[in-house]
C-alpha cells in the first residue's frame, strides 16, 4: 500500500507536468512579441480531474486490476459460431447478398450528402482492403501505402489531361501503374526486417509526395490538377451539357430532366461495384495458394524458407497486389473529385488507412469494412468532435494495440472439409 | 551395395567473426539410410544443419546433394531440391489450422497462377484437390485427422512435432533433416516417433539425418552415427562402434 | 573563387548546426532501439513538445519582466527537460510497456498512434498555426569579402557547445555510472540482465527519460535558432533524426552523432547546390539507400539471424 501511494503521487505529478504547461498556458502571438495567457476554468477542471483520476487509479490499482479480471474480455459469441460449417457458408452468402442489395437500393432513398459520404466510405473500404493484404495477411507494415493511391490518382489525372484518356481505360492503367510502382519499390526493400520496412515505405511515401509537390511542370505542384473528367456510363455523361465530343447526356437519353443527384448516385454505384469486385477477388486470393503463403509468411518466415517458399516472390506479390487496389481507388478518387493535389496524399492518410485495418482486425475483411464505415461516418455524425478527430485516431490506435491487437472483428480461420475420396 | 550417396559433406567450416562454430566436419548419407549426429550441447550440431539447409552459408567446405554442390544456394532452393528440415524449437504457422499448415507446405506443387486461381480453372481445381488429398493422407499417417481444423498453435507439444514432420513429408523430400524431434516427448510419444521415422525410411524411401539426444532412439534406428564435439568431428561409425568408443564416452562424461 | 569557398564554408557551418541537433534527437531513437529493439516513433513529438514548452517559458518570463537572457534560457532548458522527460516516461509506461514481448509490429503501430495523438494534443492545446518568438541571441562573427560574407552566429556556436556538452555527459554517464552500466547490460541481453537482478523496467524508463531530455535540449536550441514552431515539426525532425540514427548504426551512440552530422551536411549542401525543395527527398533517399545496402549503418554491429 505504501509503495502504491508513493507511486500514485509520482504518477499524479507526472500527469500534472504533462498536462499543465501545454494545456494550461496558451501561447498568444501578437505583433512582434509573444505572450501567454492562462486557459479557461474548464481546462483547469479537466487537468485537475485527470490528475485525480490517475492518482486514485494508481493508489487502488491492485483493487482495480482485481476488479477487471472478473470482467470477461468482450467476445462476440452468438449462436452463429456453433453452426455447421456448410450451413455457415450458406448464411454468409445470404448475408453478403442482402448487404449488396441494401447498398444498391439505399442511395435512392437518402440525401445527396449521405450518398457522397457513403462514396467516401467506399473509397476507404477499398484502400483498407488493399492495405489489409499487405499488413493484415502478409504481415508487412507499409506506412507509405498512400503513395500507391497517389500514383493511381495522378495516373488518371495526367492521362486525362495530356492524352484525353477516358476513366474506363485509365482505371486498369492506374491499377497497373500502382502495381508497377509497388513492384519496383518492393523489390529492393522487401529484404528488410519488419520495422525497417515500415520506415523505408514511409520514406518512399514522402519522396513521392515531395516529387509531386516539386515537379511543377508535370503535376502542377502544390496547385494540383483540376478539371479531371468524370466517368461516363456507356458514353453518357452526367453533367448538364456534353463536355466531350461524341458523348450523350444521361438525362437526355433517359428522357428525364437534369438532376445533379444522378451523378452522385452513379459515382456511388460505381464505387460500390469496385468494392464488391475487390471483396470477391481478395476473398478468392486468400483461399488460393498465394494467399495461404502470405499468411504463412506472416506467421513464420524461417519455416516458409525451409519449405522451399521464395519469400521475396511472396512478399512482392502481396505488395504489388495491395498497391494495385490502391491504384484503382486512386483513379476513382481523382475521377470523383475532379481535382487532386499532393495535399490528399500525406502520411496522415496512410495512418488513417492503417488505423482502419488495425481497428477492423488484421486480415479480416468484414472487420475492415465496418472499421472504414466507423472511421468515416462517426466524425461526420459528431461534428462538434471534428477537431478532436485525429486526437481520437491516435488514441484509438494505442488503445487497440494495448487492449485488442487482433482488432474488433478478427479473421476466422476457414474450416476445410477433408474431402472423402473413394 | 547398390546404394547411392545422397548427401556428402566434406570439410565443413563455419565461423562467426572470431568464433569457429564448426570445423572440418565430414558427413555422408546414403540413399535409404538413417544417419544421426550426436554430441554434447553446444557442440555445433544445429549449426551443421543450418549450413546444410542454407540458412547459413558455410565459411568453407563442400556440401554435395545428389551429386550437386549446394553450399552457395539460398535456403529455399535447397529445400526445393528435396532436402527439408525441422527445427529444434518447433516452427509452425501457429495461427493457421493444421490442414492449412500442410497445404502451405505444398506451395511448390500448387498451381500458383493467379488467373487460373481467380477463375477456378479445372487445372487449378485439380491441383487443389491433389494438395488436399496429400494433406489428408499425412494427417491420417501422423494421427492428426481429428484436430485437422484446429489452429496449430493450440496443439499439444507432441502433436506439434508430428505436424512439423508431416509438413515436411507433404513436400515429398528425399532427405529429411530432423533437429531433436524427440525433445520434450514422453516415452510413449518417443516410441511412436521411432516407428514413424523407420516407416518414413522403409515405406517412403526417405533418408533421414537426425540430431538427437535420446540415445535409445539414436542407437535403435541409426545406420550410421557421427559424433561432434566442440565443432569438430570426434568419431563416426555404426551404433555398436560408437557405444564402445572411449573418446565418445569421455566427451559425454567428462574426464574420468 | 574565394566567394565560392566562403559560400561552401557557410554551408558546412549551417550543416553542422542542424546536424548537431539531429544527433541530439537521434540519441533517443538509438538508445531505445538498442535496449528494447523498437522504433519509438513518437520521439519526434517529444522534441516538438520541448520546443513548445521552451516557448511558453520564454514568453512567460518575458511577460514577468525578466530580461536577462541567460536566466530565461536556463529556465526554459530546465522546464523543457522536465516536461519532455515526463512525456518520455509516460509514453513508455502507457503505450509501450503493456506491449512488451508482443510481435514487433504491434508496438510500432502503437507508437504511430502515440505520435498522432501527441501531435494533435498540441494542435488542440496550442493551435495548429505557427508560433514565433523574437530572436533572443543575435549577432556573431562575419568574415569574407565585400561580395560575400560568411558568418558564424553566436546561436550556432551555442548549439555546437551545448551538443558537445550533452554528448560528453551522456558518454560519461553510460561508461561510468551505475545506471549507465545497467543500460549497457540490458542492451546486451535483457533476459540475462533481468536474471542478474537488474531492474530492467527502471533501465528502460531511464532510457526514455534520457532520450527525451536530449530531445528537449534540441527542441530549445532549434526553437531559438529558427524562432518559429508548429505542432508538425516533430514528424519531419523525427524522421530525419531516425535517419541519422540508422546512418550511424542504430544502437550506437557515437554513430548517432556521426549520422546526425553527415545528414546535416548532406541537407545543407543539397539545399545550397541543388535545391532546397529537394533536401527532404534527398535525406529520405539516403535513409532508403542505407537500409538497403548497409542496414547496420556506419558504426553498428552485425546482427546474426537466430534460426
């Protein structure tokens, strides 16, 4: 008890030192000099509360830990888990089908803003799923994932700007370009150990951003590229007037009056299709030899080598395929925004995508989808918390690692039937 | 004798900085033989394994496998040639299921073409069925069918050891390197292991190179034994010869 | 000709100045990595916090009417060190210690989260915009011709001296003190040190505190040198300092010093002779190249893979 007390006093003092100078005293720049002013009484209350909480928690920590031991770790155990594997697959298929159906019908019933937000969510889902291949399945921490997103976006923007190439042709090109970058960057760096790899990918991400920022003649530098063509549907444009020679207008062909919502819905559905394809392709990949090899590599690299698996090839495949999905997402992003600049591709963006993967549960597709929704929609719903958004992201990443590193919805191992052979 | 030499190691030397871990080791494994390496702890046995399997590149010396020099090859290529190893501390893919462990190991035989996998072509299906069949066969053989869908990390120690051997066997090796497979096993499990190793040799024509401390096991199944002490060869011969060798007794029991 | 030479000398002086501060921050990365083998991604933020705290102290004392510069700086230094090292201690305690022994990517992700958290903590507490202080120490020596004057400012000299004192003190501490010996033992083999009765938790905490203190020194020095700060300076500075640590050989204290100096020189020469826009790209490329071709750095030890 005595040592607990002195420890509690110590931690309370530390809490005060950590919070007081930065929270309690605010720098005010005025003219040539700088002064400080004390914060308002609310801030003081918060500081006092924090100090008190830390003090009492540390004082009674034995009791607290005893208390916490009795609270079971949260588990999402429903009757579903005890189902027969074959039945489970059926339930899952129906479930997926239902979700897709709802997602298809939904935009026709809600506001334009909601659809726009949903489209953003879908972009993050795609990025999360792509990064999940690299981080969650293959266990390679890539902190520069946003670079491939940027490559995809700039591929379309530049192709559209200089060669007038349409979205549909640019989409595969953007994917291939990003994959190519992934391959070229991956080839030298994948020999590195996990944490070095993370830093090198971060460095690469920054190098690409600095390049985009400074290659002004090609990319427009900090001003970015604007006026990127929107996608068309079989040559039908969604604008009020035809922009491209030879195209028709959606509302004219359909014989309805012009409404800008059509464009928003169209973009949403397009994103949805891309996400559905992504989900199915990745689901297939995981069950294929290459997907199994990714996971095996995450589990034990040395064992993989001893079994004759070429780790460079396997890592490279994960890196390249993951990058390709970021390329698709980037291409779509450029088309949706109509304008891109290096601002959209900073390290924070990489960190957000990583946070989605971490929150969802590494390797788990459903988890990543739910996390992408949560991370994008929650800050929108609670506007007053908007300014604390990044603070919360950071805190969440730490707490998740400490409390539940496998994520909220960790991936389940597939149950394989041992086929009877006769 | 119609036996062919499978593995021939001459004058192997491995040096880390100033430390000579292995020096002047010679080994020979004929087809269909079980050969053991014994020696006190820290004698450099595992280092020899690491050199043979390509995890270390030996400082000097020649490792010939099926008449081909392999000492410069990377680990995974050596494994692909048919020399596969286990580890002193079991290395399984812990979060994957038992079957998945066996499927992963067949990577080399699998159809890894992405497109045929994505479109589920007949050739791909066939390759997957074959892999599943082989996995099933070996699960049965090592008695793990009941736990096939359990995560490998949750198996008992003895089961993990057997899974590691099965995982090597699905790669269809010619020579199996086992690093202390009986460590931590109870007498019953050791007996099963004994039978399994003999069966690998007799029924599957796999040669085995074994590092082991369990002398009953070693003396019972080995065709030939090499003794290493402090990184250098001490003696070699049949189990009978080794048992009577005064140098070996001295190395094990200390100066008497 | 002479002008060109003077210009070159000026770049060397600027490079050494920046390099010294990188070295101070790099110590934090290198010591933590040497002891628990993790990249303390949030270390750059500790440096940034050091700068902010110094600014708060300087502004506060100026408001109180204290004008004697040495007193202000000494007070700023002391308080910045106390606050930053408290942050260092608290970060280790909350975000890293519970994860000890986990897969090495997990503490790294936690560290990234911590870095984002701290950055936004300062954004929310002090605003995202630049804060500036008026120059405290001005003047210096100039030399050269009419066309070009090279200068060594007093501030630069102070940075060199302060870095030299810190590095000497650290070296002495590591080689002579009891805690320093324990640090070396833990870096060599943490399990063994634990068995021998060394309180490894204390040693690890001490490492974070020492690293954070040196980062606070760097925070004050660079704050005075540039006169401006914002909550995002920690990210880039951290990355640069990490590059310095890797360049010199991570885990090696003289290596961090050497790496910092080399990186500082590279940057200032790139900015002078190529383009200042590309200087960050050049340092990151340097990082990538070292990790690819000499991951042990210039003075690091070779690691043998354990099979």
